[in-house]
C-alpha cells in the first residue's frame, strides 16, 4: 500500500468513488450484532426468484497483506484449519506491482496489468498531469468475472474494506457494501464491520459470488511502529481477523451453504518492515541529473517507485538510461527496470518508464525522505509471497496440496470454472483455474 | 571436513598409528576374504594351472554398477570393467574393451528400451560412463552391461519427473562422510534395503585420501586403505575409488537407486581450498606432493571417471570439471548441488581474531557460482529450493565449554578454536560475507522454501537459518532451514572422546543448543543415514542411526525427525518417520 498521507512529486488527484445513486437501490439490513448495514444494489438486478437458481456459492476472502507464514504462527487457527481441509498452494505469490489495487483487479479480471490497465496503487496520470490513486471504476479496462457472472444471471457482491477498492470496482457487482466506518488514519473499515457486512450480504442477499477484502492485517501492519521484530499490533490483528474468518465459516456451516461452497482465501501481497533510516528517495538524485531535472514524475508505491519521463519524446531513450542509472546507484534500491523492455513485468504504459524496487527492510519515500513515515510497506519482491488456498465443502475444494505456482491472477478463471462460465477474455485468461 | 588427530603419522609412518591388532587382523582378513572370492588360489598350483584358474574365475565386473544425475529423459549409467586380471584400477594396463549396455523397463530385460555399446580403455581406467537418453520421466528402469563374455549385475534407476509434472512426493537417501578405514558401510546397506528411494544424495567425503593406518575408528583400523600411501597421483586416486567401490554395501546401494553427488574436501585432500589444502605439501622436496592444481586435476579426473555424475553438464570425460549443477523434479523441487572447495579462498589461520572471516573479497562459492546459486533460488520453476551443500551454513556460536571438551568437539566439527571463540572457518562461518550476500538475496527476493542439505560435520543437525542471528528468535524471519546428516562411519564426538553414546556429548549438545536457539536438533554421537521426503506441504528429514560401526551386521534404528512446512522457513520436530 502506498503511504496514505504521503505527498508526492506532483499533486495527488485522489478522487471520490463515483457511485451513482440514481443507478442503485439501497437496502438496509440488520447485522448480527444489531449493526445497521447498507448495501447498494444495481437496478434491474435479478431477484433470487427470477435469477439464476444455481445453488453453488463462491466466496473470495482477501486477507490483505497477510504473509503465508503467519497462517502457521498459531495466531490464526481458523485460517489454518480452513487451509488444512482444502486445496493449498504453498508456492503462491502476488504479481507486480505487489500492491493492493492491481492485485485485487487481477483477481477479478484474470488478466495482468498490461491488459487490465491497473499496474499500481499510485500512478502518474499523464492526461491529468498529476499522480493519483487508481480508484476509479473506469480504471479497469477489461471485463471482470463479476460482470461475466452478472451476464449469466448470477448475482455478485463486493464487501471491500478500503475506500479505493470500493471505488475501482464501482458498481460492477450486483450488491455492494460501501466501507463504513472508515478509520481516519488507515482509511479503511475495521474487519469487525467488514465481516458483519459480509455475513449480512450472504445471509440476506445470498449472491453467488462475494468478494471480500479484510483490511486490518494490512493496515495495522503499515502503521505498526513496533514492526520488524516485535510486531505487537500486527499479531493482535492476525488474531482478530482470524476470528472474523471463523465467524464466516461458522455461518456457512450453520446456514447449510458449506457443502455447496468454495472459499478462496488469499492475500494481495505480504508485508515488509523498514527502519526509519532505511528510506530511499529518488526525487533528489533525479533532480540532480541535468537531463532529468524537472522532467520526471514519481509515483511512490511503498516498495516500488514508478518513474515517468515527462520531457520530449525524442529524449526518452536517453532519459530512461539515466533514470535506470540513478536508481541503481541509490542505496537501498534492489533493481530498476526499463518497463517497456521488461515484458515479464507485464505492467503496461500506465506504470511509466522505469520501475524501481527497494531491498527488503527498506522503503521508498518521495519526494522527501520524510514523506513516507510508514514502517510497513510492500510492492517490492520481498513482499510477493502470499497464502492461497481454497476451502469449503464443495468437492472442488477437496483436500490437496499442490506445488504448482498460483498467483492472484488465477482467481477469476477459478471462479469462472467453478460456475461453468464459458469463454474467456479476448486473448484468454492470464491465470489458470486452480480447481 | 576438517580432520585433526594428534600424532598423525607421516605418509610412510604407519607404525605411529596404534592399530588394535585383533580388530585389524580379523577385519582385514574379512576384506581379503572378499577379494579372494574373486581371485581364489589353490594349494601349490603350477603357473599354467594358476593362470588358467584365474582366467576361468576372473570377474569382469568387480566394481558394481551405478547410475546418477537423473533427468526427466536421461540418466547417467556407470560401471568399470576389468577385461584381464592385469587391468587393475590405476594400473594403466589392459586392452580396449567394448561394453554393451541395455536399459529395460523390467528386471528380466524382456522390454529393452535403449541399448548401445561403449568402448573403454586404460586411458580412462576402464570405466564406462554414458548418458542413457530417450527415457520416460518418473519411470523405474533396469540396466546392465555385458563385456568379455560376462554380464554385470542388474542395476535399478529412476528418471526425474517431467518439468511440468507435480509429483506427490520425492524421497531421497542422504549420506556423507564414509571413511573406509573407520568401519563398515552399514548405513549404505540399510538404505539399499529400502524400496522407496528415488535417489541418494551423497553430500561429500565419499572417500578419504589418507594413507593406510591413519584416521580410522579411533585407534582401530577396520579396513586398510589401498593404495597404502596417501593418494596423490592419478593412479592413486583411481585405486582408492576402486577400493571403495568394492564395498558390497556401497555396491548394493549404487545398484538400487541413482546417486546425486558432490565432492567435499577428502575426495582431494583435507581442508581443500582453491590454492591448496591442509593435507597437501606443495613442492618436490622431501615429503612434497607436487603442485596443488595438478593434484586436484588428478583427483577430479578420477572422480569424473569413477562417479555417475555429469561434470560440466555431460557424462564425457575431459570436457570440464564444473560440479555445481541443477536437477529439476517437476514443480515440486529443484536441487542445486554446490562445489564449495574448488573456488573458495583459503581458510583463515586464526579464526577467533581474524577479521578476514567477514572480508567481502573472500569467498566460499566463487563469484560465478554465487551468481548461479542466486539465480537458482530466484527461479520460479519449483516450490522447494533444495541445496546440496557440502559444508554447514547455519551460524554456530558457543558459550563457554569446559576446556577438556574443546579439543574433541573441534576434532569432530572444527567448530571451536582453542580459545573457544565462535568460528568454524572451514564452513560458511569462515566466509560470512558470502552467507550474508546469499541470505540478503533470499530476503530481497521474497524467496521461500529453501532447504540446505548438508554433510561434512559427522553429526546430525536441524536448524533455522535466521537473517539476523542476534535477534533470533525475537526477529524470527529466516532464510530457510538446514538439515545435516550424520556420517556413515567417520569419527564423531563420542568416538574421539572414547566414551559410550549419550554420555559426555550430551552436555556439549546442551551448551550448543542453549547458545544457538535457531538450532533445534543436534546429535554428536551417531553414525547413520537420513531419509528426506519432499511433498508440497513439507520437507521432512528422518535420521536413522546404526549401532557400532565396527559391527558389520549392526542394525539401524530411527532416531529423530524434523520437518519444515511450506512457507514457514522453520524446522519443527515430527514424532514419526515417513512410512
């Protein structure tokens, strides 16, 4: 995740989620704890009676920022049990840039950022001339599995704890929960409320697919000043989030959904902690370069910096060489890549000209070394390992452990296969079904 | 590994080694008895009748058969022929000989899938080594050789899974440090009786270079080395390889499963480094053993001739001696086998005070191999990154040990300099900058599931590999784990102390474990072997221990098991061995 409060080289044009109230209906339901829940539902969405009567259910629970070893820490017994009883992919990882928005988009789109249009949390928007968060529904330039299910009469739901996720997925799902209450510093809804919404949506609206983001582990990880060795708050969050997952599983069992459901559990990325003195700021050395000064925009993404050449196109090749050289010469930088000549990154032009990763235990902070004070970061390769398993009582979640590589982009084709959806995005899925 | 024993004789001074006469004589005759079976004598034969009898009973295949380095479609096959009685190993004698080889899917060779001929000669010490290609992945095969009218025993081998296959498990025998003079290779015998091994990992010290009578089972020389002197010449190395390959237990194990081997130091000389060795006296003067590079080239040449290994990626001789290599087992595991002797800088002389242990200009891997190893670990090709690691990588430090124990512990492990400060300079602890570079790479790239499989140190260990040992376990992030197998026969702590098992060593183990919380298991007393089982969920090592190495029929019993679960990079105790 990016540093929420961090200023950037250029003004951040963060936009509000564009939720069009005239195209939705609002349903208020009482949550299990007596909490009033508000869901918006697309007009014209099929009712249970009129819609697809398929009894299968798929739930995708993203434990944002969870490291795979944390499932084995003893602090997450519910997740460990769910993993032990299902299909486990221990060789799983996040995909570049190892950030929240692009990996959630990959989960639902089934294609990499060069096709989805969403390579990072923060980009430099050349049209706007400023950096901004990728939180607009139109940022996703492909059809997600949510929409594919909708077209076939399935009902879908999103319960996303973070405001920008709510924004980027917009009105795609049949039913949406707008994260509330948002905590002022972390800008996310606590897992207790998010899970309350997920339980309410499942029990009241019963979508075929529900996509849930649980943000506590990530948000606490970012801000845990005891990160690194102690991680006290982080561990508390692991326990708390695990309890919420346990509630969800209990609900599925008690309501008879378990036997006809799969529960895909994964993270979007993991987490790495840095000391205050291990900060990389590329803005100053870029400004010190005669060619680059004033002509490079930096979109800081915690463990990754995206550099955009804003000068004359004819100087671009030279500028990229200089940006690479400057980045690689800066302490704490693990690697720097010419994005256009690094096809394996598959990030697309929205990711700029140069992608720089920091080393483990470091973080980027631009434009100044104090701009990103958050110890917990991700986006760099050290944070790519994630948990990935498929629980549930449906035979598709039969117990197995596989050494095949699973990534976030595999979720959409998995959901598509589970529901028997034919076809794939033009050009095919970039991921592979894991059932 | 480092071997030191007080009062070591000069190469010619065998008499300075105390040999227990009864043991040596009795066991020696047993060895000779075995040889007599191949070359029997009769009372007062005439020369012509003796020659006729020898010719009639001459065995062409005296050194067994072997296979190694399995790939999905190929495996190295090996044997050695003795076409005439005079064509003894290292003799340089004997005719060119055509050897037929066959590979079948059944032990009765009803379905032969590959066959060919191989011509060998004295120029390669009559060894036969070839790459049998065109095989199917993850398949058991049987192979045999025919020459001079005789047929070899049948060997069994197995190819690796296809690169895109996801095998449910892999199972390896794991061994190291087999000193012929120190005992019987019972560990090999027990491994050979198992029917579940896909391969055997030999992590080095397959043989020892010492002269006959030096470095046995304490003061007992169970079986005397041949040739009798320290091996220095090419013919010496060939004869020593040949002697080891007459051991019936080793022959059985070679015939049972493919081997994947690396050399450590004793395949050349004790404490080898790139420019020499502790047990090498350069020069041509008295006691001189010639130039180091020449000696090492001879050792490597003999290794290439006598071991079922691909040096420089091929089974051909003379095309290079690069030992480090990768072996892929589908998506489940990739094994990177290291050479930590050929390219390393010299061990520091005064470990406790020499800052050179952390000198970035010193290396244990060599720069090219370090780049290669980091690339191996970064590859997204397989889940488990197994590293065949000849010497221990886990950092080991010590609290104060009783002075009387420092020497014996040092003899076994090389871990303790005399003043008790914490360095084993023959292992990665003597090259800390290389370890730091490798661990930083693992951390920076978010690499999980790296398992170092190690020999060398004549003791069993299971350890986490913390990024920051000083903060462990408070900062519990780890680069992976290390599993160390015990020795087949080479001296361990109780052997050197001359005490019964689980007596004096126990206190030492406790001290080491207390001072090194990342080390979860340590057994200073046992000889034996390990079984490594790899599944997508975990890697488990089972330690099996033998009774007395002096007892040819000693049983083997399960001792302990430790596992690392996927994604954790930590070891945990397991209460039972794999079935």
